[in-house]
C-alpha cells in the first residue's frame, strides 16, 4: 500500500530523534496523516506478511466489550504484556466502546445532563452503575441520522488514562456519511509505524466495513491522524539493536506493493458476528519482517 510506504518515508526523512518511555529512542514525527479509499480493497499490508487471525480476534474482542483478555488469550498473546496474571487490564478499548461509564446524577454540575437507564443504549453493570454503548448508538445514528456530525466514539477516560499502565493509543474515532458511503477518521496519540499502525489501519477499516454493511452503505475512506508517529531506532553496539525498526522498514520501501485482498463478511448484526464469518480472499504478500516490541 503506497499510502503506508509514504508514511514510512515521511517519518524516516522528516522525523526527529526523541527518547521514549520504553528506554528505546525513536524517530518521531508530529501530526502525520494519510487516508485510503476502502472501495479499492481491504488495506492489509502486502509489503510484509500480516498475522490476519490475531488481527481479527482482536477486533472481535474490542466489540465484545470485555475488560479482560481471558478469552482473547486463547487465540493471541498480543495483549499479555499489559495484563495481570488473571488477564485483567487497567484499560480495555472494548470496555469503553461498549460500556462507557455514565456519571451518577449527583456528579452533574449546573445544568449538565447525562443519559439514564431509560436510554436504549444504557445498561446496568453488575455493581449497579450505568454504562453507555457507544458503538450501538453510532450504528443507530448512521442508520437514522446519517448527516450527523456527532458520531464519535472515545476510548479515553481522563481519570483512568493518567494512572493506567497503557492508556489508549488510538483513542477516538468519528464516522461520517457522504453520498451513501461510510467514512471513518481515527485519531491516535501515539503510533508505532512498524508494528502498531499496520494493525490499526486494518482493524479500523474492518470495523468501518462491518458497520457500513449493517447500515447498508458503501465503503468510503479511512483517514488516520497520528499525533506522535514514531519509528524505534537503536545503533549497533548499543545493546538494544534488536529493537531497531529502521532496517525492516527500509526493506519494505524496496518492495513493490501487491494487489489488495478482499474482505467478505457474513450478513449478520454486529453482535452476532464470529471469527468464522470473515473471509479474507486473495491475500498475497512479501515475506514476514520481524520487529521486536518495545514495552
């Protein structure tokens, strides 16, 4: 995908050296942006082999609304570094997508208002508190109020984020309908160009396709803003060479992108979809490139 390769070149050629929380330096670029036309194929990278099954299991886990990885762990270990021994997470995307905490009435200031248990997208949690299904609400708006400019989903809760082991990187996204096509824009505070961004691109494109199909809309664009777009870098002799991502990304820049695959999804409501309902057709790629994760 040329859009991804252009992003890699932009960061490599224009980024600045920065230290990072992980102890591994980065080449960092502020305010990167790209967009892809989803009608041209499913944007799964072809300049390296992507692990499709892990990606699909992760998206379905988000949509489950679970706040732990006990079920996800049966299929992929990609979240293990951030969970405790019981599989519990301090922050889980799906929890906020599907079960965002509703403030109690007593917390309202002045004329502030919050949804209550009469709202169809509110549910009562086991402790009696209320939560709001942002995904369900957005789908309803796309179907019944498609010209709305308020179709926003957030995974960022400030009181959680300031103390969480890993607050959300891809923290808010917005849907937009134009001429019968569904578009999605993702904002990400921090993006690992080699490892994270290819997964984010494919995951949110898949989510857009799921929702477009449910709302009987055609596919539009996926657009992506990355506040701190970065590439991990470590010189030979530093003792951290295994975390250097520049060589692998430069190898991808030499490779010719292959035709994009097609993603076929069973015609089912979003909450009834399972792993077997997704079929990736004609995915061909160059060889895998291994990148170490800086935790």
